[in-house]
């Protein structure tokens, strides 16, 4: 598992998207089925942000991480 997410991508997921999805889950109804799906999505966003690997990027060979050779 190699890191395929850049720092900006990781910060957006962990500090912007995950809290917003969690808040929407609370607004929708904190114990409803949709809320649980949103909580799970928020947890996945935080986890991928912390780990730096997005499994959806891998099959498409997408990477938001800067190349080590950039600027050389």
C-alpha cells in the first residue's frame, strides 16, 4: 500500500468533508439508516486522510501526491 494522496487532499477529507458528512448525518436523524451510512462514510474519509491511501484511486492509478522528482 503506497501513499497516493497529497497533503491537501488528506486535509480536505479529514477536516472538511468528514465533519460535514457527520453533521448531515446528525441533521438527517441521528439513529436512521441513512445517518449510519453517513457516519461510516465520514469514518472512511478520516481513515483515508490519516493513512494517505485511497483505495478508489488505486485501480485508476490516480495520485494527488507530489512527485519526488518535481522541481528537480
